[in-house]
C-alpha cells in the first residue's frame, strides 16, 4: 500500500510538469544579476539540452525611429518566432535600451515578455551610460553568471574600462568557471557586449572593423589573457562559446558565427538594427557535445545558412 502511494505521488508530480534536476544557480557578486522578465526554473537537469537565444542591440535604430521608444521592430514582430525556437533562456548582449529610463525600458520589457522565457542582460554602454546605479537596483550586476543544466552562462561587462574586463571581474569569472566545472557543466558561454575577443587576436580584426562603434577604444584589451586561462581550465572538460552584441548597424553585420579550428571556441556576434537582415541566434547546448548554432530569422532577408555568416562570408561582405 505504501509503495503504491509513493508511485501515485510520483506520477502526480510528473503530470504537473515537475522534474527532478540540478539546482539552477545565479552566481556572482551582490547584488546578483536579475532577469529583465520571467523567472528561472528552480532545477534543470545536467543531462538535459539547454536552448539559449542570444540577442544584441535590441533597441535597434532609435535615432531614425523617432515615432517609437520601443525596441527594434524586428524584435516586436518576431517574438513569436523566437518563442517558436523554444528557448529555456534568453540573453541580451547589451544595448537593450537607448536610455535606461521607463520611456524606453517599459515597451522593451513588454516585447520581451512575449517570448515566454527568462531574459537576462550582459550590460552594454547604453545601459551603463544612462545610470549604472539605477540599473543595479533593478537588475543587479554589473556582472554575474547563471548555472543552468549543462551550461554556465557568464554575463560580463567591458564598459567600466571600455574594452577591458579588469582583474577583479576576470578572477571572479574564472573562479565561477572552476566551481561550475567541478559540478559537471559541459558548456561555458561568455556573453559580453563589446567585441573584445576580436581585438585580442589580429585574425579577428576584419570582424572588429564591422562593430557598431568604438567608444572608449584605446587599441588595447585584456581579453586575450582571460581567454587563455579559460581555455586552460576547460580543455577536455567543456565547450566554450564567446558572444557579443555590438553589431547590426549599417556597414556592420547582423550575425557572425565561426568556430575557430585552432581552439575549438565558437565565436559569435548578433545585433538588431531595423534592417531586413535582422535575426537572432539560438545555441543548442547538448551535454557533452559542441554547441550547435541555429539562425532564427526575424526579417525577410535574414541569413538562412551558417555559411552566410561565418568568417569567410564576413570578409567577403561589402
């Protein structure tokens, strides 16, 4: 009788959609990063596939879109397409609002809430330039991490000292990586607004030249040493993805995706700008397998194939 009762309780839990899993952790210094919309699940199994959507520069082209303070039209019109990708988590890659004030923030939150997934932000220069104190009160940070299922998602910022992470943030991030690896994650996803990875090595300079802006740029970065230490820790233990969001404007690219054969790192950049090529990036993170990128079209002429947005295609673009 007791055994039958236990089985009935377990069956009931499954019917209610409950699932056993590993704790989902929000990590980093206080105040901890908070979602812009939605709530993280309490648990997510380490052996379950995580679907992560990345979106950069979602405020779009506000300067030429004076009739609306909201985000890019491609985001407003494309929330259904993003929802159809069934994301477990969405990360904004900075510059999510033109200014961090209700006039711009509220319609952006309304649009993001239509996706139906928790949404976090890797702070960009527009969030910081508005008022980083108010931002911290509302959404925490300015850096942190989410450990969910097979992945550790690092939300870093390179705005305090533009194009640099700084010793304190770098050390804290690497410590979070060590702890997460010890708990069995098989993916580390580094999210940072500026294309600091493209400055770290000369071979990425053509991608860097297509960034939206170079505010605070002094020709240096400390990302190279950080990445070297990250790869030393993750070698043979975890896949690594590095992604940024300061692209998308005229003369830039809406999406860049390229797996570096020499390191195995998947480098990516995504940004919206009210143009017919706007798209989002979905990362399918299967335990123990390399991240699988997929394009989520948000506009009529969005790229459909990854070969259209890799390094070779970016170099050949006008």
